[in-house]
C-alpha cells in the first residue's frame, strides 16, 4: 500500500511537471506563429512598426520579451528576419522553479501578388 502511494505521488509530480513545461512550450509556439503571421503580412510596415507589434503580441501572450532581446531586420520589402529570446520561469515541482530559455528565429520571404 505504501509503495502504491509513493508511485502515485511520483506519477503526479511527473504529470505536473510535464503539464507546466508543455504549457510553456505551447505558449512559445503560439507566440512564434503570431510573430510569423505579423512578419508575413506586414510588408508595408517599417522595422520599428513590426518590432512594436511583436512586443504588443508578447504582452498579449504573457511572454517576458523585452526590446533588448528582440531584433527585426528587413533586407527589402519582401524579406523579414526576426530574432528574439526570453527566459520564462517554469514551476517543475512545488517550490522548485526552473528558468527555461526560449529562442525564436523567424525568417519570412513574402512574394508579391500574382496577376
């Protein structure tokens, strides 16, 4: 009986940690998809406008991204590169917090409309 309780407690801790790490990665992938969409459809915007929009998205998704760790480069109107990184604290175990590093690289090439 005691072994079963220990096994259940360990399984619960593993499930909890998996849920929290999975939630952090799900937020990262949703944020990265939103940044890709902004970069694809922001052809007429300047690099500063894109950077401001990406920082707005970061606050919307509760991503702790600041402007010092975000770089937006545009080679011309059709090629946009966004690099950024942030650190999010994940509660792996009760009372144990782990700083998880997320890095993002978005490289978008937008072609003109076909007529």
